[in-house]
C-alpha cells in the first residue's frame, strides 16, 4: 500500500510565503526565471534557477551553479526565514485556478516504493535531467520541489481533509498568475490518522508530474545509504517531497505539437498525403472536441482530421492520439522519426491555447501545428498499471505546484 509520511517541513514565515513561493524550475527558462524573480530577493527561483544571479551564458551544470544554489538556499533560510517544524506533519494544499479547486496532501513519499512500483510511472526520464536534479538535491540536502501524485479517490480521506480545512490556514495568497494557494498544517495526531488512511486505503500512487524529481529522489536515497553504516531505511534521505491529489479533482490539458517544415512537401502535397488515411474538413477553430481526432493549422486555416482506420483495435498506448499521430503523420509524412530528440518539432502546453499554435505558423517559425484532445486520467492510469510508457509530452497539468512553500530536508 502507498505511504505518505508526516515529516518536519521547512516553511517560510506566513507573511513571506507569497514572496518566497515560485513556479517550478522546469516550466521556465533562465530568461523567464530572471524576469519573475526581478526585484524579489526572496523568490525561490534564486535557489531553483541559480544561474539567474550569475554571468549570462554560464553552463547550467557548472560546479559554480550548484554552489550558487546552496548559497541562495542558505541565505533564504536565514532571511525569509525558512523554519523547520518541530513536529512531524502532513500539510493540506489547495490551489484554485479559474474557479476550479484541487486539494492535495503534502507528505514524504518513499523512494523504496518508487523503486518497487507502488509509485507508478508513465514517462521515460532522461539521464541528464536526473543527474541535474540529483546533484541539486544532494547539494542542498533538501527536496524543494514536490512531485505531483494522484490516486483513486477515497471518501474517508476526502472527509478528513475537508474537516481539517475548517481551521485557519497557515498561508493563503494569490500568485502573480492569478492562482490562489492555501496551505494548512495538520496537527501531529491528525497527520498520523491521515497517513494511516493512505496506507490502508490507497494501493498505489500515480506520478502525474515530476518523474525526474521522483527518479532523482530514488538516486539520492541510493547514494546516501552506503555512506551510513547504521542505515535502517527510516532516515529522511529515504523519502522525498510529494503532493497527492484525488483523481476526481484533476484536469489534464492537451500537449500540442508544432512542426517546423513540411519535410519537402508543399501544402497540396501534405494534404494529399494526409487524405490517404484521414477525412479532412475545414473548420473554424482549433479546439478538439474528443479523443480520436485532431486539428491542424497551416496557411491561416484550421482543418479537422478524422482517421479512416479503427483506433479501437490498437493497444492501450496505440489508442492515444499522440501515438497514432506520430505513427501515421509525424514520422512517415513529416520526418519526425524520434520526437524525443528531433529538432524539427516543438511541444506546446495546452495552457497557451490554440492562439499560440496560430501564432507559430503566422510568424513563419513553423509550417504546421497540431491541436490534440487531452489524455484522460483513466488512460494515464491504465498505461501506468500496464507498466507502459506514454509518448513524450502527452500530458500537461495545471495549475502548477509552487516551490518553496514546504521543503523536505534530509
């Protein structure tokens, strides 16, 4: 069964929480992070993107970058300040975006359960990204960015969470992107009760977002254990920061595709190639109504494509829109043989909307863009249960969890 363990959280002073909290390191580049952190010395981006305080163009994997992250973390601990809770707690974290709320529990997840498959994955990780996160975590001796888990809804857990939210929150603020963040500290007795409910009622967690954070946490535990002659498996380095949300409260957004060239074809040639396997009609916009079809934009026109083949005959991976789009269009027609490594394709998170897909084509940076319907949570869970891996860039979750609200030291 899945464990979510109470721990000694490292938290900012409530009055400084909004200043400290920051978007995750991996949703902004260096330039964007610098703009967000400008004029705010307490922004956690000084820790998660330390290069913003260094010379432009520095190698992000330079030893000095990790040293800068440590220095920024130590400064933030002193100046915010960040304070370690004396007791072991779980924390309730609610986010409200565009009127929709999702409420999860922050706790310590087990690296052993990640390794054994109780924490289920659906994406491949890249070694270079694992290396970076592992080194960042080991340098700070803290997990500062939470992994984002989901689980099948449990009524008893939801009831206990709702009851705890009747108390006054520890933090409650609206971030610059309009998302409201509210956090409650659960007292030690109720934390133990809530942890026991997870362990007895939740068989597995599914990683929604944060595969590299989770993989880096497992590597961190593996690196620390041999250096402790008295290792028991209960040490803090065996656990990492996670937020678990019930599946009924989550929404997945599309992850769209933008291709730079037509692979030597003109528009007529591309359409002719598509029409061999798809029924094509002109449409008014880029919003896709259902799984099993896609829309594409080129030369200021949106078109709807419906497969002539039977998708239901494919396996659980093959039925994903991203899978058959890759196998029937992107690879054979547009030459995108490996979307993980190809420089001819970009992936556009659904939060940017279809207007971004139009912009990419209208400005000439891309020849064609593809709008997809979002993957469902049932599909994600079925794939994870089968031990399969989704195509790259298949899911986009919003809202994003903030770094810096609670950290897990070891």
